């Protein structure tokens, strides 16, 4: 996760870390690897190169995003980007470090106009008030 947040999607360091953690799984003979963090799809090329083509990668972030979309649709809480939905949205994040905007723009395909740092307590209070 820190490698992604630093924008190191395809670097020597990223490859070494992937090898360090994934070669053990390859040696165990796995045939499927679930990418259990939303950051991992940004490393999918490095991960696939590390584990080889015999191991299938499953992108849990894709299914998580689909579930979130279904919930937001059911609540009629989606705004079309063309209608200014993104510009009117406020994004509450628990970490707003220097590389956040770069990382968020990779995930979203555009920059996030209104990101605000909050604590988990602040989020919990806001959710209970809503």
C-alpha cells in the first residue's frame, strides 16, 4: 500500500517487494491470488509478472466498487460527472499526505476537487448525525 501511495507502481523497489512476499506463494503452488486491497490493482502488472501467468489474479477492488455502485444506485445517491457531481462532492479521507492527490487521480481518472482530512471519530459522528 505505501508503494502505491508514493506513486511507485512500476519501480525496482516495487518489484523487489513483490518478489519478497509473493515468491513464497508461488513456491507453495497456488493457482489463484485474490488482491484483497484496493491499492493492489495499481500493481497488477508487477504482481502478474512476479507470480507468472499460471496464477490467476482476482481483483477484489473491482467487485467492491461494483457493490458500492449498486448500493449508491439503490439509494439514488449517484450524480453524473457531466452534471458536476464530482465537483460538488466532498471526499473525507483519513490520510491527506502529499501524494494523496496523485494517487487519487490515478484511481479516479481525474483530480478530486474537495478532499478533506478527518479522524475516524469525526466520520463516525457525521454518519450518526446523517
